[in-house]
C-alpha cells in the first residue's frame, strides 16, 4: 500500500463509529502474536477520540487503517502512547511510523513536561520509538500508578509480570524524557559574561592585527626615512 494516500490525523467525534472495529482488531492482533495488550472497550476508545487524545489513519475512501491513543498517568507526569494498531494489509508500509510520530507530537503538545513511555514486544515499534528519541529503561523508571499496572491484567503475560514483582516482563520499556532533550537556556549573567569575553576577544584581535600591519609595513617606512635622510644629507 502507498502511504501517500493515507490520512493520519487527530481523531474526533466523527470517528467514534470505528471504535468497535479498532478494539476487535487489537484483540485479534494480540492473540495472533501470542502476547497481550491491556484490553480496552469500544466506549473507552470513543472517549479518547472525543477528548482529542487519539490519532487515526484513514484511506480517502473512509476505511480506517490504524490507530493509537494517549493515556495520562501520575497526574500528568507520565503519558503513554498506547494501543497502536494497524490493519494487517497495511503493515510494513510505514503507516505505523506515521501514526507513532503524530501521536508523539500530540503528546508533546498536550503534555510538554511529561515523560512519554511505552511497553512493547515488537521490534518495529522499538525502532520507531528509538528514532523519536525514546531510550530503553527499567520498569522502575516508569509510572508507579497502580491503575496503569492494573491494565496489564488482561495480558497473557500478567502472571510473569507479577511473579517478577513488576520489575520486568516480556515487554521492553522505553522512555522519552523531555528534560534530557532540552537545550540549556542562557541566563542574563551568561549573556553578559559571553558579551564581555567577545569584546575582549575583539580588542585582542584588533591589537594583533595592528601589530601585524605595522610590522609588515615597517621595511617600507624605513626605506622612505632613508630616502629623506639622504636628500637632506646632500
């Protein structure tokens, strides 16, 4: 499939009728992989659309292609881009990357200070996350919100998670921390110091340049002085 024909945008109220098909595909995909994702109801997915916290991919004909949504945890300190799903016939076409990029941008817009994280078993998703700036982390660096971890109960690997005291499982944890990506801000004191250093550098440069110019022209000056001395000596 050619991805240039696919529209990837923030979902809204006109997309709620896709909710049942999306959740059915999520469940079917999890069974096919032999892993699991936190099961969500069509009502929950529709709510995310109404809140403007979801991204949907569609063909111009209106056929839905893929989906992903945002969840907020620990009072907005963490957000997760969850439930990424792409129809089988559209996989390996680059659509998942477009969706992940769009939902990542939406997360940064809505929660600029939040850490964005995800749990995944898919190598392709790990690669996309890495390209967006995520880094692999231990589970201890994720939210400690009990409601988030309760969402894993519908996963086939939940017993493994609990047997390991929630320290690790089959999923790889990845995290984007905006604090690690921020550019250092220049304070007024820094600017003043840098300006002072710049002025000193300019003065030194000008002084060196003047010395070089005088030295270069010294033979010529000496020659003129000798000529004048010779005229007055005759």
